[in-house]
C-alpha cells in the first residue's frame, strides 16, 4: 500500500515496507536502583512487567520481520528483573539468531553471567556513572565485568563484547579518565559517553553543555587512542540533526505492548532542556496485542512521522530566539510547524544525549 501526502505544490508518496532492522524491547520499567537523575522519577505511568500474552505476541510478530538484524533488551527499566528474561534471551538467540544487546545497570549481572556466555549474547552495555545522582559505586560493576571477561577468555569465546556507558556532569567529569582507565585495565574495549539530561531543576547547573567543547574530553581522548572504541557526545549545538532511532530503522516495544518510535516518547515524564522545563508525552503508534509490528510500522501517521524526522522537517527550538516565550516548547504535543509529536527540542538528535 502507498500513502500520498500533499506538501505545498508537491505530492510525496510513501510506500509500505518491511524494513524494521532494530527493535528495542522494554521488558519492564521497574528498576532495582533509584538514581536521582533517572527519567523514571517523573513517570506518570505505573511500573509494570511485560506479561506472558504480550511476550508471545512479541515473539510471533518478531518472526515476521524479514530484515530484523538487532534487538536491544533495554528501555528505561532493568531487564534482568523480569522473571522470563532467560526465556526471552533464548528465543532471540536460538530461534531468531539476531544480534542481541543487553543494557543493564550491572548489579544483577553476576547471577546471569554463565547463562549469557552460554547463549552468546553479543553485547552487554553496562551503566557505570560516577556522579552522586547516578548509580551505586562502580566496584560492583568492575568485579562482574572482569569476571565475565576472564571467563570469556578462558572459554576462548568472542562474545559477549562488554561496553560501558557513562553519563557525565560537572561533578564527575574530573574523574572520568580515571574511571575509564580502570575499565580498560579489566579488559573493556568499548565506552559510550553521554551528557546528563536533567529531570529536576536543581540538576540543571550540573550540565556540561552548551559550551565550547574543546578540551573537555582531551584527557579521555588521549587515554582512549589505540586502546578502546569510544562514542562521544557533543557539548555545543551543531547544524546537523539525526535521529538514530529513525536512521537505524528501529522502534521500541514498551512493557505493555505499545509501540513508540524512540525512548523519548516511551513514557510521559519531565525533562529540562537548556534550563527550560518540558513535559514529554508518551506517543505510541499501536499495540502488538492488537496489531503486528509491520502493520504498526506501515500506518500512515507513523510513515509520515519517520519521513519528516528523517528529513529534518521540523523546527529547531534549541536555538530559536523565541524559545523563552513560546508555548510550543513547554511540551512535546505539537511544534510550531504543526508536527506531532514534536522532536524540535530533542537533545538526542543533536548528539548531546546518547543511547546504546
């Protein structure tokens, strides 16, 4: 099926496709930590776990995706809390054979390490923040990660690749190189650095952006060269805008089966963008308990949303002269060009905030 859209004096034709290449699965939005910086602190929805019916529906609809290459067990909660996580990992590796990424805070990882090695999970991304509003001390993560790396080497296995994601702010930037050096010493070869996105006004002054980024990460970059792969954020606004969720042909399945285009629209919450309070409204395009992923993917409004975001057909609130007085920047309901939901204030699209 094709959908026709009129844009000024032109027509845009968007055809149905089956090009879903990456699926993020939020098994739960619950967590065993209560980090002060976490988006969960402002959620309006209750905590929940994906139920057996939704899991079976998920399995069925994932099997229908001919171009699926990668699955991320992540979302905003801790996947290892779900009672059926082993069953789901087994399905993804044994039946689907996809590249599987497990995002975790690392605290429960030790009890799953043997199983993860057995199933050859491809990549484990462990959060290891060194700020007082982040996770618990990294010593627990160090020990678990080191154990997995040693056992992987002992068994002469290539997987899992261990990655560490660190959120930085003004408090933690000074010790960042030391933290990364410790991880390098235990065998980590992939590091992801992201900026803090405040969810409380009292944390706004802790952000490292916007600023002249020259010199902020010099010590870290010097340490990394020749040792590890590293993904780094920007600290100032660039002209370019790119949504990695759209670019990588991905979507997110929430714990209740609802399908969102990205993490930012997964839950209704609050954030502070360059000091301005903003309400994020959950925006989903369907429910796998009622439709397949391909049916949801090819809905008219979802196709148009992906097209407009992919082509940056939305305003840039972040550097607009009127953003202090404009009502459109207060939430993600709609932007001043009529687009809904609004991506115009998104720090992910500017590579300031980064997800696995």
